[in-house]
C-alpha cells in the first residue's frame, strides 16, 4: 500500500466501527414493533383460540421490554449512538426476552419460534465477529433447551397442543442451520457493502485531492503571472541603483542583493507554477503527453519506463488529442505505480488508437498477478498473505487492493473498460528480466469518450488567454 493509500485507509478507519452508527432510537423503534407483535399474538391466542397461557408471566415479560424502552426514551437523548457494548447488550436482552416468552408459550411447538433469528441477524449485520459468535452460541443453547424444557400450550378443554417429535427435531435443526446460515450470509453481504462503500469513499477522496492540487496549481500559476511585473520592476530598479552606486560599495552590495533575491523569487514562482499553468491552460492534450504526465512521478525509481505508441488499423498517424481529466491521469498513475512496484527492470506502456477506440496497455517483466486472484483484481481491501519474497521486494506494501480499485473506478468513470492478465505463468522458473512476461493491464475507451469532437458546437476548450509582450 502506498503512502497515499495509507493516508486514505487511515481516514477510513475512523468510520470502520459500524456498531457505533446505530442510533438508540432505531433499536427502540424495532423493539416497539416486536412488543406490538407479541401483545397481538397473546391477545389472539387467548381470545380467538382460547389457549390457556400463563398470561401473568407473559405480560410481565412484555412489560419488562416496555419499561426498558421507556427508560431508554426518557434517560438518553434521541440522537445517542450505541457503542459496541451497548448494542450487544440491547440485542442480548431482546434475545433473552424472546426466548423466555417462547418458553412460556410452548417452546419449539410455538410457530413463532423462528423469530429467535431476528436478534441474531441484527448482530451479524452491525456487531463484531466476537459479539455475533456469543449471541449465536446463546441462541443455540436456549433453542436446544426449549426442546426439553417449556410450558405446554393447552386448549380451553385442557388438551395439550404439540407437534410430533420428528417435527420438533426438524424445527430445532432448521433454526440451528438458519442461525449459522443467516449470520454468515448477512455478515458477508454487509461486509461487502461496507467494503465497497469505504473504497468508493476513498476513490472520491483521492479524486478530490487531485482536483484540489490542480486548482492549487492554477492559483500558483496566476500568482506567478501577476507577481512577474512587480518583480521585474524591482530587478530593473535595483540594477539601476547598483550602477549609480559605484562610489558607495556598501550600498551597491545591498542593491545587488535585492536584484539577486528578485531573481530567486522569479525562479521559485516559475517552478511552482509550471504544473499549474499546464492544468489551467490545457483542457486537452495529446494522448502520449497525458501518459507521460501520469508516469512522470515514477520515472526515477530505478525501473525503465518505455512508452510505445502508434495507430491501429485505420487510425490516423498523429496521436489523438484527449481530455485531460484528473480521473484519467490519477487512474493511469496508479496503474503505472503498481507496474513499477513489481517490475524487475522494465515497464512498457503501449498506446494504440483507431477510429473506434483508444487503448493503453501497461506491461512489466515482474512475476505478474497471482492466478487465483485474477478474477478479483479491482475489488477493494483484497488481502493476501505476504511471502518472504514479497516483503523483500516491497516491504511497505500491505496488499489492500485499494490502489487498483481506485484506478479501476476512476478509469471506468471516464468510460474505459479494464482487463487484467498475465503474460506468462507467474510460477514459472527462470530469469526472464527484460521480457514482457509479467502483469498486463489493458484500458480501452470508446474514442468518443475521451477524444473531443472539435466540429461539435459547444466544445469547451478553455478560456482564451491574453498574450503579453
């Protein structure tokens, strides 16, 4: 993981405690829904079916839930966010309350026994793995206990309502399997959603930072332009003073120092504003120049970067002018960085264009992508165990997959399609340094997505700039 990705990931870790996202008000509302359902079931069982229930104990159990809700409403503020422990205690209370009510109303002979899955599903969605395992274990123990220990359901005539033992076992097995399956399923899906949400947030942050740098470069370029005239005046005046002070050596040295510092300010502003002028004045550039701009930060890292370009079948000879979008430059820069990180000696960037498409292929002479991960490349936060060779080659790399995800997302946002492959078997022995046998990343745009139509009315090329002589 790069330093930039470390920064993004560090900022995202502040939102990783998902349980702290749940408001107390949400849990209270869900509990009111459960209370209404429980009271309704008790009333229907007594009035419509004349079942003989321990109504005193049943209403006591429901009343405890009501009192708990009222205390939470009047003691805590509406916008309170539950911590991991508080959320765990809330869900555990709901699980125990539900199981005790089932114990009083027939245990697994009660068709509502499936509702014991509700608290476990909530825990798998928002709580930590440890809390989910504890709740699952508790639910399994209580459900197993209710197979043998429960108050039977009796009709008004005193008959006991019960289902055959084989169905009781089936009910127990179904709930047990559902406890595991729903927990794993809910947790897996929720983690995928959260992972994608975090990675998209990181992508937006990376693009926003790139845009801020571009904007800052424009400001610096404007400042350099505006300060050019006063600095030239200072330089001219100091030169004239130096000529007039030949008989005053001490004052002449001061005038020369002023001239020297004015030159230094000019050089500093020129170097700071160079990138800004490019971003401010160029809304589009030749394809090859955009690729060079993306690869420039990685040219001095000990690996050769070879750029090859040319037209494809039916393509024009000169490279097309493409839009200089921050997402295109940032995405290509991440791909080049990944290739440089894992290449042995050389990285090749092949640019090709036709009347229909514009494509860029990035190849290296490294070991390539792990074959078992080829189908998952571009997924965010994709971890794999590092080998000793990995640690020696790139000790700071954590293998989160965030950089490739950001590159893939940004480039797809510009209309590109990405594909990942290997030039050779990464586990093949031998020294193939200098050969295009490593990872291959191909980025293909429909030509109309990044090549502006100069003959189309309304094409924006940027504001006309004033030339000063």
